[in-house]
C-alpha cells in the first residue's frame, strides 16, 4: 500500500517545480530570443516527478531591433558565433552590432560568423570557390558542408570614414549576404554570407546561457540551415502566454489539493499520537 503522505509530498515538490517553469516562461514573454520551456510528468509508485524541461523550438514573431545590424532568422537554423576560445555557439537571437574596430559581435562579445565572398558572391574556401549549385543542393536537403567560417569585419577607415576604406554603407539581404555599398547605393559588392547552421536534433543542444547553445552528441553535428535573414529585426520570445496562464491555474488547483491532503495526513498523525499517548 502506498503512503499517501509521501505521495503528496512528492507531488507538491513536482508542482512547485512546474510552477517555477511556468513563471519563468511568463516572465520572459517579451524577452527577445527566449525559448519556452515545457515539462512532462513522470509517475511512479511514490507520487510524481517532472522530466527535465524541454525547449519549445517553434518560430517566434519578429520585432523591431535597435539598428540595421540586428538580424531576424525566419526558418530553420541558428546564427553561429564564436567565443574567445574559438568555440562555436549557436543562437536565434540576432542582437548583433559592429564594435569600434568594425567586428560584428553579439552582446556577450562573441564574434558573428560568416563566409568570405568574392565579387561574384561565391563563397571562398581558401583560394578556391565553393560550387554554388552544390551549396544550394546541400542547403535544400539539410546536409553538411565543411566550409570554414570567419569573423565578419567592416573596419572604418579613419581617413575617409568609409567601411573597408571604400564603402559608404552596408546592407544585409534576405539570403544572408552582406553587401558593401558605394556611389549612393549604385554600387553593391558582396562581402560576406552570414552563417546559418541547423541540427537534425535541435532539442539535443545544450543551453550554456539563455539563448546560447552548444552542440552535443545528442544534437549531432551541424548541418546547413534554411531560412530568410531580415535586417533591423529581432526574434521575439515564442512563449504562449495564454497557454502558460492556463497551465499555471491547473498547477494552483493541484497545489491546493496536495496541500489539503498533506494537512489532512498531519491531522490524522496528530490524532493517532494523542490516542497512543493517552
């Protein structure tokens, strides 16, 4: 026979954890790039426990960024940034800016990764070009291509104030290509392609910090991502606020019932001790 008191305590603990996850979701409804956590209950003879929270991977809506250097990825994949140790980190939050040296970075100082292009817009791998058709075919099927990425840098010439010494401005198109612009926009030269990588099991990525992930054995190695990149926008949280409110109300009812059961068990124990002592 199961001990109802122990069962109630286990359910109480699981419910508290559940409410904490829901509260975190609702508190980050408007946090750019936040991914909603979901939990599942496991049942066992002594009560209930929660599985580790899972990340909801659905697309968040777009919102205005703070500059044209901010990016929104609509579709499958992750932006790639590298830390000071050269470790690849993956993120959906394109809150990127150029620092005073012209290096493209995120808020943590990690460098945004891309591919160097020639003036025809072809990806360069050393001194050779990557076959454009092969690249497109690989991207379409979500395959892997071992193309080294590089830091994106648009240093400004202190003598004339131009990007790379000759471009008045830059623009990032939907295909993720960053162009240098000159002659009042009449001349546009492809410079970099923003890297977009995906995983066959994105749920297996490990979150090292909110919105920042690294690959694991469970996620598998990165493959080519698919999606449109929009400049000047950021991805909002994908939290379903109404859904979380509904779950929170269910959790409150569950907590009230559990607390009542614990209280009743305490009263019965007290009455039993009184009888034994009399």
